[in-house]
C-alpha cells in the first residue's frame, strides 16, 4: 500500500467519525485545532487506524497521534515497504 | 381525578416512520394512514445491516425507514447510531410542531422520556463481536458510548440541548406508552413543565433473527391484527415523539393544545404473557387505572390498540377491551396501527398516540388493513379494514408485550372537558 | 427549572421498610453492610471470562453466588445473571420488609428496576455462537435479553401484578427507580414498590471501559491524588418502599424516609461529565427543593465517586457548589465493591438507609494522598459513627443522566 492509499484510507476513517468530507480534510490537518475532535473521537480514530492496518503498536503510540500526517507516518513506518520506510 | 392536579397537554408531535417517503408532519402521516398506505417492503430493499446473514431471515417483508441522516440532521451525526438518529429526527419535528425553538430551550428546560425495547442491539453485538474477533483493544469507543440502553435519549439531549429530566423506559412493545405515562407523572408532580415523550427502535438483524427464532413473526407478507389467521407480527422500526407540557405553562407561552393526556395505567401479568387470561387481566387492570386516573365520566369513542398479529397478545387485547368497554365493545371502533407500520417495538405506543391525536383532531380512523376474517375465539370488536370518520372526545390506547407488560393511556380532545376540578 | 410547587406531601411520607443486597462483599444486606463498615475490599481477579488479552484483569465480581435456594417460582438457571442478582436481592428485601404477610393485594404491588446493560451475557452468548457458525442455537434470546425482563422476572417470581417498569438510566438507574417508586406510591398507584437495580459482570462492559482506559490496574481509590480509574463490578440491590401510614399500621420496621429526589441531564457529552458539574448541581438542588431541606441539613453524601481522575474532580466541584465550604462526610463505597453500574445507586441507596438508621457511614478505602482538586472529607479508610439525619445519594451516568435521592431519619431533626 502506498502513501497516498494510506492517506486516503485514514481520511475515510476520520470522515466516518467527524462527518467531514474526506476531500476537505487537509493532509496536515490537526485533530484538535482543525477538526475539533474530543478525546472519545480521537480514541476512535486511533483504534480504527490500528484496526484497519493491524499495526499492533503500543497504546502510547496511538495516543500520540495528533494530525493526519502523524497517522500516515505511523502506518508507513510500521507497514510501509522497507525501501519506502528507509527513504 | 385528583383535585388541583396539573393537567398535561400535548402541544406537538413528530415522527419518522417507514411510510412517509419524505413526507413530514402530522397531517402527512394521518392522511397516509387513512389512505391505508402500508410500510412493508422486501427486506432486500431495507437499510439494516444484515452482514452475511441475510439468508437466515425467512420473512420476505418488514417495515423499515429509508432515510439518509444527511437530509435530516445538520451536524456530525456519525457518532450516533440508528436508534439515536431516529429519535433525534422525531424529537426535533415534535419541538418544531410545538413551537419550541432552540432559543426558548435555553431559557426553559425541556426533558425527554424515551421508550425503547433494545436501544441498539446491533451496536452492542457488533461492538462485542469485533472485540472477540480482533481483540479487546480493537473495540470501537463510540460504539461503547452507544451500547448503554439510554444512549438514544442521551444523544438526543446533547443534540437538542434538552437539560430537563432525561429518562429511558423499556417494557418491550409497551415502552412507548410507558414513556408517556412516566412523562405525565414528572409533569404532574412539578418536576418538569415540558417533556418530549415517545419511543424509538431500529430494525436490526440481531433482533429480527431473535424474533424469528422465538416463533414470534407472522408468515404472511402483511400483519393481521385480530384476524383469525394471525400467527405473529411483522418487524418494523421508527420513532414517534409527543411534546407534553403542563397546561398552565403551555398556555403562558402560547402553545397550541392538540390533546390532553388525561390518564394512564400500568400492570403486569406474572405468567409473562404465556396465559391469555392472565395477560388480559393485566391489561384490564391497566385500563381500569387509566380510566380512573382520567375520570370515567367521558365515554371512550375509539381505541388505538397495540394489537400486532400475535395470537395471545391480540386475544388478550380483545378480552380486555370487552371487559372495559362493557356492552359497547362491539360498537366502539378499534384500530391497530401496527397493521400499517409493523411492530416498531418501543416506538409503537407513541405511533398509537399519533393515531389517537388524528382521531380527536377529526381525521379518519385508519382501518385495520390485513383484518379480513373475524376470530371466533376472541370477543367481537368493532373493527374495519377501511378508514372511518369517527367523532371522538376520548381515545383509549392499549398495549401488551409478549412477555407480560401492559399499559393503557387515555387521550382527550381539547376544549370539551369538564372544568378542571 | 419548573416553576410549579412540588406536590405530594398530602399523601404522607414514603418510607423504606426492606433491603436486599448481593454485592462483591456480601450476599445479603447484613454481610454487605458489615463488610462496608469494616472497609473490606471486594475487588479481585476477574474469573467470569478470559481477560488475558485485556489491559486490566481485576473487577468486582459477586463470587460464590448460588441463586438456586432463593427462587421459588422461576428456575434461576434459565435466567440471565442480572435477573438472578435482581430476584435474589428482591426476595431478601421482601422478607426483610415482611411484605408477604402485609396484606397488600398483588395488583397493588409494583416493581421499578434500573440497569445499565440489562442482560449483556445473552448478547455475548449469541455472539460466541455467531462467530462459531452456530447462530441457530441462540436459545430463548428474545425472552431473556431485552432489559425489561429484569423487572419482569422480579415481578413474576414474587407474583406481583401492579405497576412494573424498567428504567435503564445507565449508572444512575437505581436512583431513577427509587424516584419512580416514590411517585407511584405518592399518587396511590401502588401500596408497596420494590425499587432497585441490577447489572451483571459483563465482557461487553468490561471491554468498553478497558478500551476507554478507565479501569484502575489494581485498586479503586476515589478522591485520592493517585487514583487511576474505576473498577467494573456487579450487584443486585432492592429496596421496599411504602407509605409511612401503611408501614406504621402494620408495624413494619422503618429504615428511612425517602424525602425527595432530583433528575437532570447535562446535555453535554455521552461519556464525559459537564466541566462545571452543571447537571449534577441541578439534580442535587432539585432533590433538596422537593425534600424541603436546605443543603446544611444534609449529614452525609454517598458519592458517585467512581475513582476516575475526571469524575472525582468534577463531582467535588459540584458538591462544593451545593454545600459550600462545609466539610460534610462524602464517601464512595465504589472503593470497595467497584462500580456496579445500574445497581450502583441502588446499593448506595440501601447504604444511605442503613447510614440513616444506624448513624454510621462507610469509608472510602485506599485513601492515601489528598488531592487538592478533591478537597472533601471522604471518610478516609475508617467507618465513622456520627448522627445521620439526612443522607443524599448522588449518581451520574453515560448520557448525562444525573439523579440525586435524599433519605432522612424517621424521627430525625432534619424535618
């Protein structure tokens, strides 16, 4: 899965929680400052990202996610092609 | 009637039902029901989430609401599941009909009493299955918030800013009537001046299959309340909510009175619905209490029954109506809205109330579609498959659950009551 | 806020004449009460399902619970666990009140029960079968799962035919049930009401709270600076309520008077309390108003006190808003039995009745370090003997449902 697929899947997850059109979610959107998410919704997105990509990362890593880009980076780091991750 | 008691009036009502197809408002619902438009569709056309299990459902039809929340809810409705969304749509329509603006709600508290049978069984089961399959860390937090049975009432309170008493009542198919009863008491006792009250339930694979497994579903495409060949109900869903207010404060704010919630009664059958006579006795006691509460001097002009097509439940309704209507049971018109809307569970009692509001507003009494053959084993009632014009001052609402709960509510026409004592 | 004057004192006061409890620290009211006064911790390793994949492993289960002997009419093995707990407690409460020889006709007896999750064990069984490809073996789900069966099973077992209702107001449900019962008696719809709550220890509930990160790892420490969360639990609790004149006429022992209750809704967030405790304050004030009491007449508050960092801080704020700087005892028995969900405020209502009748208040155990944000007298670690003329029971729930109930001494100075 390449980075754009990952990004689009993550935006879909966010849209499912926020009802914001994925096309209107910026690549660097901040969950709290831009999308006004509360802690329950933040948790939901973390869980869904973990579930979708079966990251299996420690809880703390998910709790650190604050932006769309954070989430994309985490997924690529764990799941991306070794070459991509090293790049 | 208790001297000096506050009178509880209906100042608005709203619903989202399987038959409206975009029509909104009480008049639209009343005319659709009077026209005998039913709500039953092939289950493949309905929205509920069947996953891969649809082939387990043996029934061909059910009554489902086809709606897109985007058309009804402005804002982020995603964290709210279907039962909650239905409840909110009905509640916001009731508030609008009653003239309760958002501004007024910030000044004066409105509460909510919601009847439901399941809340959202689908959410609860999906939450659990994901936890078992994928592991407990993968359960969805927003689903957990909706897993409590009072979630729909809580979500509606947040969405609509309802800061008054907020209560959820479950009593199977009588929950909607029980919600009206509880709201009535909260207003009479001075705990609230304005309460939304009604019910909501969703069509879900889990409950649909459970009813089928328990042998509660009918074999025909349409329900057959009171009919000799009835053998079960047809699943439905929806939400219906009434705006109830203390008459004094409704008058002060200039609200319009559509009806008077004059009385209610509740009883229980310890056989849990297995014994027809015992279930009939429970409903008879519930109606007796409701009539005593309302003041028995006004005759009952029509009955909005909860009969759904279940053999024992409908027989108990007929037997109880014969008891309470005495010699007039054969001449008091009875309707059963579940013949058109299906068994909408916790919402059903509130839909019965919407029908009653139509009758006292001078609209036609809907017919019992699907009733064709009188059952010789139950007392004769004045039933008709087609609508009738019935001038009515007082309408009785009755309901029993298949497991022994019974409730009755009395709705009176405004304007022609005795002077309040 | 309603402008109408509370009605109802003309029908006389409503009193509590029977109590039944089954909790993680005792299978009846006496053993539960003694354990609570002794500060016994009922929290242990979860045994009813596998927690090996969960992030926490402890909870407040009712261990060694055998419902069989207590049932006379229904077969307890055919019922869900919440119903078992409810009927078990109801039977004790009825015997304690001497209700079966009170002479009330069965149609004048009623039941109001609260719950958070109803019978979630039925869903768990269904889901296990579903995932095993055996959905067709789902059993009597339609007759055993819907939450109202809990009240129905209590009524059927005790052959009660009057007003029967189920109020699933989540973790405030027990108080809702008590309030409902008071109104049913006050308006003459019943002569005696069983009011209470029941919830069973459940995989669904436990997993949900674990996912929210709300469960404490080892112990539940309400109001302590180092508190790390709540502890899921299970219980059944039932109170018998009657009109005072009826109770006196038949010579029943009276624990307490239910003087008033209050309900409100935060309308703020499904799982988080209002940041200023707005709804909690309104529920307490409404209860005081209906009781005809001033805040300084309350002797003891049974706190919601879940042990989560947020709840206890906001609850402190709300209590201080109503009671000012007065340091009245405010304890949380959830430190000992965990959060028993829909049963919690019913158990705590029973505790308030016992506190009022015995002038003793249970402690908040595991209290080690004061938290400046929870500046309350939480009755740390040791029960206390003090005059309890009036006790207020507070409960807050998912959905922003708040309920407060006030119990007073029968001949106390409070009124």
